[in-house]
C-alpha cells in the first residue's frame, strides 16, 4: 500500500503556526509580488475567496471579513516543509517528496488490519511534532491514494483526515464520487476530451479497456492511468534526486524595469543564487541560458508579455559566480531593447557535471585557484549570516526591482533577529 500525506492549506498553516490567535480565523497567502491568492484556510474558502484569484479583486471582501493576509514567506515555508518530511521519514523506509507540502510513503509491511490505526498515528504525530495539519490517503496505487487523499481533505470531520481504499468496494465508492477532472494527471483539458466519450467520473474511466486508453489517452501513459485506477501499481516510488541536471532561478520584478543597469543587477543576483545551488551539490555548469520577459502593451487592462532568450556554451565548466556573471552580461546587452518594460528575468545553468570532473588546465592562473577559495568563504558566511552579507557589486545595492512582499511575516525559524518571542 502507498500513502500520500498532504499538508492542509500549507502556506496559511505555516503562518498560523507562530500566530495562535489566527486559529479558527480566515487566512490567505499571496503569490510573488502579492499578485494572486495561493493558499486559503477553510474559513477563507467559506467566504467564497477563490484560489488563484487576483488579490485586488478580493480585497474588498477580505477587508470586510477581517481576513489575515500574508505575502509569501518562502524561507519559512521551506524550513517547515523540511521538518514535515523529516518526520515522515521516521515512519517509512521510502519517502518520495512530491512537492513542498506532499509526500508519498511506502507502507509495505504494515498489516491490512493495522493500516487505519497506523495512518491515524502518523497524522497525529506529524501534527504534534510540526504543528502542521495533514490529510492522508492510502491505497494500492499512487493514483488511488491521491483520490483517497482528496476525499479526506474534502470532508475533514467525517473522515478525520484519513481515508483508506483497501478493497474494491471502497475503491468503487470513492471513484464514483470523483469527477474525471479531479483525477491526478487528467486536468481541465484532458477532462473535456474524456467527457466527449461520456466519461464523467473516475469510475467511468476505470472501466475502459487498455486498448481504448492506448488509442485515446496518449498510449502508455493512458494505459498506466487505467491500471492504477484498477489497483495495479504502474507509477513507482521515485528515489530523491541528489544532483540536479539543471538549475534555474527566475523571478517576477517588484515593479517594471526599464534600465539596462537594473536588468544587469537582477540577472547577476539570479546567477549568484543559481551558482550557490550549483556549489552546494558539488557541480559545475557547462552552459548558461538567459531570458528576459517584457510587456510593452500600453493599455492598462491588457497583458501580453513576450520573451526573448539567449544561450552560451562556457569555455569550460565552472561554478565560479563572477565567471558566470561575466558570461551573462553580454547576453543581457544583446537582448535589451531600450524603452521596453521588463517584468521578469531568469537564468538557467545546464550541462552540469560533478565539480571533480572539470578538466585540469595547465595554464590556470593563481587567481583562479584563489577564486575557488573565495567562493567557499562567501558561501559559508552567507549561510551563517543570511541576507547575502557578501555579494558581488554587480548585483547592486538598492535593488528597486526586487519582488514585492509588503505583507511578509517574520522568518521565524531561519533568522536569529526574527525568532518568535514567547511571552
């Protein structure tokens, strides 16, 4: 059997964790630049506040109902997520972290008559150790466990946050309650196609043949989905990636950027972050990609962004921040169009290899060897002090383009000067 543990309204739950006065009250968390609503508590959902709805469209209702509003606080969410995942690893030999708030667990070895009690214990222990409420779905396959989890979240009181789909009768009941668009991997576009075949529920799809799936659902992908709905495991548990094959850093700007200088600062900052991730996994990059996104439409109510990108193969793989910045600056200059309104930029480091596989250069200067030591020092200082205490001048000092986070809470677990004070 496989379980999926899903944190309920995770971002909002992290905010409540350090503000007990918010328990039982509506809370929402906003996306980058405070644009859209990306997390809602049940109380906020009851008010009709829509997921992914623009903040400005819901602002009146939010203010009238005293809804607590927070900007995204990724340092806090990332740290709490790590605590949740570490807790789950104490319950299963194999845990697949699916997203920041979801993990699959292999429950092989747990007796059938103990699955429910074990899952309830897992739920209560996770909530006690981390303070984050979770829902758990258990079934023979990943797809069925996702369906079980959705039912657990949909009726938290009736299910007590745990649903087990152990036999065909339980699975049939659950599949009949699940609309086809709510099946993991189907989505809105796929559901429209399935409804044309009069497939409206997960149960309808389960009873289609593998031949039909191969013809109408994209071949082997569709066959796997049908098998998973029938309780036959086809999507295996994945081992965590210890080394990324590509590292990207992209951000929306807090306000439109028009000047080349500010664009260069933003790109240099993103490269610094990507290079730090590169060194953390003891790797070097052999290529660098860069894109700039602009929206030159002058009408306030029209949003039609366009993107331009460029790519360079580096002379030799490197993890040195200043070398990567030096190779990126000509790309920024080539892509920049004076007068354009830039709203986003991003860098991608590719062709990644282990740093100990970089070919030695007999003509490497002493300066290059010292640069490697410098990177080590910078990473150590920034990790211990945070807030990029040491940085390259190219990244700028004012950073007026930074992401807007006007309602961000304290980073309670990752900053000494922002620790929670208990009175």
